[in-house]
């Protein structure tokens, strides 16, 4: 028993305790049940094992770009008329794919300098290039455009998180998904009814209060015919609404409303579910100080007129302005249920989505499937592990014990790693654990076979062990590095379950370097130190 | 105990047999991929709607198919899932819609089509979510609760759903079966028959994948495989010589091709986890190849006068014991996974079972012969006078080992 040997044993015992703590923490009791409870508290189960809903959302970032582009168009029109620059038309030529492109047609050649300076001063985020026939194309600078799109995704994640938190889902995962495709991954453990969550998340909840200029009309044509010259005024727009009270629910209703909004969702301070004067569920809201001031100005100027509450471009309600209102309002009508009123108020509080979202993928795993999977996975792991342990013992006798100790320690370290890193155990992850057992034993086999070979070549046991370890070491490093490379790539590209697999495989292989090489060597040294000179090694 | 002592098999002498064997399997796989079953992408990659249904009785697949047909869902793939005793069926609607909302409707349509003889005004307890049950209880208020009803009924609903799914396996034969459920209030259970009935099935797993995600995943899986191969090539080129990297990558490509080909021949769905298994195989097969290469590198230094083919043969034989043992042990664990790991891991473990056999074979039968063939080609070339003459001196192995 020399000093370095004791020191190495100390390292192993410390590692064992450290990783056991990683798995169990400090359990309440040391019974089987207590340990299991402590373990499940430290190691998180993936969605495929505990049941729940997994969604992938696409953020329509072009919506957000379009909003900015429309503001830019308004600004441009204003500046052009201020400097008395004539133009024939201003459009977005490719609304679908490049909503940031603005096409300005028919500007006289002499106004070129003025136009360039307008863009430079008022629209610094835009580039302008000349096109044929006195046309100009404005497009957003690539950097600005990318920032805007990324901001839309970040904002959408934030809003969705607020909404899901408000629904009371525990431990949701909401994060950007994929590689620059503007997608969001949402995982909701324990949620067995994705419909409501989906509705709540998808709701853009764009609230606006506009002046109502006429309606309801039974159809779009009727609304147009009601206009003085058969066309809409430039500052008005036509919006669909809920059918008028008393009419059938399928009957159409159209309203003519002002293009500008008096207040919008941004001006909300709070929203609560309540009931309206008819006892129907409704949502009442309060405005911020600044929004309230604007609302007061608007309602003071329009006493006697009507206002329209517009949600997601649909007129919810039209009301008469009896007196100036400062900071409160109500959304009713539309035959809301109590639950809908509650959800809507929550959605309004959480803020509007900067862009629409669509669902690309949805998976719901029932808890019964998860429980079955765990049982099957654990059973396979135990059977596989026992088979390997048993075989090593038979084939290598004394050294087999060595390998088995290393293998069990490997497993403890792997699980401990997962406990410390908060890694998620998925079903493929359990498979990864099993595979680690199989691949982990490879290092032991490599070393043992080499030692046997050296013994056959006439080396003494201590020198055979020494040679076996040093020769096998190079091979072990090479094999581990290449496998970790493929696991790392899996981790980068994979999602959910596959990521869990890559994690366990990587941790398992790292742990294996320690157990198969370091721990195994210490055990050999111990065995050799107890042997007489010339006594054979059990391998 | 020792299986392989002093073996001396002339592996390189059998290279033509190996080549024939590999060719037969690769070509069969490629033919199947091109002309027969094609690449059987799973729902993760092709998009579509999968609904897993558990019945309370032995399901009649033809009857289900007719029911689906009546509901306007044509040609769904309907098959028994897992062990027949579990009465589980997988209904697979291939994606024809490009629109995600239409996919969503597919799921509802399947459930509605299967729910026959629905009593008026009642909901299906076997397919009710805890939220549905809670809303019903809130409405009925069987416990006559005042203020914190929401919380209490949520817990009640959760207890009912947990008992149904975790203890009874998802399907109730009658509402009475809930009597044994822990933490439930008798008044709550007594109120259920007024608003619920039980159907003969329970949907326990649903996957809806839009075509866009599928395409994106296919690209990603391809890229991941390519990056993985490139990573190997670079690392091995750096640690050994570039020809070792090339040989290893060709070997791994051969393994991947045969594994994917086998999936096509067997018409087994390639899911995301199967791709994970294939990427693991790339690592595993490389393991084996590297062990042999390491030995070749070592022996080249020790046996300078011998022919490379002898060195390679000797190296393979020296490591044969280890190769077979490790492969055998890993195979053992993977086989346990395949046999006992349950249906969800079936494809994954199948890929590993095939891959480990092929990966072990290929490191002996493909990787090493490539090295020798390259060496022979270089010697051949340097014999002829030409612009590249003198690159490798005849008689001395052109392959060398870098310092450790």
C-alpha cells in the first residue's frame, strides 16, 4: 500500500460519493421507494416518458416585417407630400415573400436628390435603388431585416410563455427550434388536451378601438352601396363583425370603420373577465396613462358618434359614445363563454403576438404509453446489463469482477452526470444507457485482451498489465473521440428524444474513460500488490 | 476461458467473397429503395397523422377500415401495434394536405368515426381529457363546493384520468370501473354517468407532422449524417493518414447503405430514432475499424520487412478476439432492447441489431482490404515510369504510421 495508490482510491471514492449525490441528492429515506422518489426528483423525464404535448410552431415573421413596412410607407407618403414630390403609385410588389420591398413609381427625374435625402433621413433602415421608368425600389437593409425577424421570434416566445404560465402548465419548455427557420418548440408535460392551449397560443389578440362610420351591413356589397359615391373614403376600411343581436349566428355583418385606431393593445394596462349589463360574459380593460389620454381626446371629440372594438380585425362590438371616457372599456358581444372571456382577458394581458403563428407539428403522448415505455426500457436495460456482467465474470474470471465494478461505476457516474446537469431522460436516452453498457465494456475487453496477449508473449503479470493499459489507451481515445463526434452532431441536429439519447451516450462515454482506464487500473494494481512474485493473474 | 487463441485466418484472401456478399446486400437495398418499397420514411419525415388507438376488445381491422372509409378517410394504413393481446391499433393517414389545419382535422375525424352509438348529449369518458372532465364537474358541482371549486375539481378530474390511464391502461369497460380510483369523491363518480358514456377505445398517442417539418427534418438528417462522416474523415486523417480516413468513411457508408436498405426491404418505418441509431452505428462501426487500424499502425512499425497484406491479416487476427467479444456483448444488450424494449423502441433497436452485425463484419471485410488495395495500386503505379513515379518505393509499405 503505497501513498499514490491510497490517493487514487481516494479519488475513486470521492467520485462515487459525488455522483451518488448527483443521482439521489439527500433522500428522505433509504428505502427503495424513498430512493426512487429522490432519483425521479433529480433526473427529469422527457415528454415521451411522462406524457404530454409537444408542438412546433412557425412564426410568420413576415407579418412583423409587413407592419414595419406599412409604417414606412405612411412615413414616406407624408414626407413626399411635404416636399411636394409627385409620384403615381406606391406599392409592396412582393407581399408574400418580401414584404419589406416598397415600389415607388413615376417620380420625376428632378426629384431624385430630394427623394434620396428623404430616405436617408427618415428611413435610415432602408436601401433605395433605381429601377426602370422613374421607379424606385426601397428594401430593408439585410441586417435590420434579420434583426426584425429574430425580434419577432423572441417576442413571440415571450408572449407565449406568459400565456402558458397563466394557464398553469407546470414546467413548460418554450424555446427557439431549428436552425434559423423562425420556429418555436413548445413542450407541455402533462397536458392531455392540446386544443385549448393551441387556441390560446395562436390568438394574436390584436385589440384596436376605432371610430365606427357605419354598419352593420348584411354584405360587403351593401356596405359599399351605402357609401356616398359607391367607394370607401381613403381613411376608412371595411371589416367583418359578429352578427347583430337578434340575427342568426351565421348571418354576416360588415362595418365601415376608420383606418386609424384611437387606442390599441399596446395601450392596455390590465384586462379582466367580467359580465356586461345583460349578465353575459365580457372582458373589461383599463388603459395606461398615455393611452387613456388619447382615448379621452378621441371620445371627447366624438361624443354622439360610435366606436368599434376590433379584435383580430373582427368587429366585436359597436357602442355609442355618450360621454368622454378616460381609461376603461369593455369587450362584449360575440357570444363569449365564461372560459373564453377568461382566456381572452389573459391573452390581452399577456400582450399581442408580433406575428401570426401556425402549427407545424403536434404530438400528444398519453401517460399510459409513457409508463409502458419506462417499464419496457428499464426491463431491457436490466436484462442487457445482467447478461454483460455475467458474461464478463465467466470469461475473465478474476478480472471479470474488475470489469463489472467498472461497469457499475460507469452507470452511477452517467446517472449522476444527468442529475447534476438537469439532463432529460427520454426513451431513446434509456436505450443510450443500455448502449453505453455495451460500448463501455469494449474498453475493458480491449485492455484485457491485450494483457492476455502480453502474458502469452511471456511477460510478467505487472509488466503485462502495464503494457496492456498503455497500448489500449491510444485505441480507446480514438474510438471514444469518433463516437462522441457523432453524438455531438446528433445533439446539434436532433430534438427532444434524440437529444436525450445523444446526451446519455456522451456522458456515458466520458464516464467510461474514467472507469475503464483509471478505476480498472487501480483494481489491477491492488490485485497485483497482493500477489507473490510469479503468481499467475486471473484473467 | 478463451474463444480465439492463436487464430490465423487469411481474411484478405477471401476479399472477393466479402465483396460479393456486400455487393449483393447493397444492391438489393438500393433496388428496394429505388423500385420496390422506396425509403420508408416514418411520419417524422414524410408528414401525416398517426393515431394510436387501444380497444377494449380484439379490434377488427377490416371493420375499422370500412368505418374510416365511410368517414371520408380513404386508404389509411391500419395495422396492429405491439403485441396482439394489447388490442392496440395504429391508424396512419398519409399526408395529402399541405395545410396543417387539415391534418388536425384528420385526428378529430378518426375519433368521431370510431365513436359509434353516441348517446345524445353525452361525452366519451375514454377519450375525455382532464380539462373536459373538470369543466363538466364545474358545471354539475356534485360536491357542492363554493369558492375553491376550480382547484378541487381539477384534482378530481386528474385523479380520474390518472386512474384510467395509468392503472387501467386507458380503456374503461364501464364507468363503474372507476370505483376503485384513489382520491376520488363518491359524489363525483356518481355524477359521471349523467354526462358521459364509455366507447370501446382510447387514443393514447397522436402525432401530427406537417409536410414542411418533415422535409426540413429529412434535410437535417442527411446533413447530420454527412457532417458525422466528414468529422470522421478529418479526425482519422489527422490521427493516421488520409487513406485510413477514406477507408473508414467508405466502410461506414457501406454500413449505412445496407442498414437503410434493410429497412426498405423489410418495409420498416425510418423514424427520427432510427436515424439516431444509424448515427450511433457510424460511431460504433468506426470503433471497430479504428481498433484494427491502430493495430495495423503498430505492426507496420514492428514488422517493417513484411508485406502489408500479411501485416493486415495478422492485425485482424490479433484483434479478432476483442472484435467478436465486444460485438457479441454490444449485440447482447441491443438484442435485449429489441426483444424487451417495447414497441416504441422496435425500429431503433432493429437498426442497431442489423448495424452491429454489419459494422463488425465491415471493419474486417471492407476497411482493411481497402488499405491493401490502395497500397497495391500505389506500388503498381510507381513501377511504371510516369510523372508521379517514386512516390512510394517498391518493397516498402507506402503506408506508414505517424508518431503516437
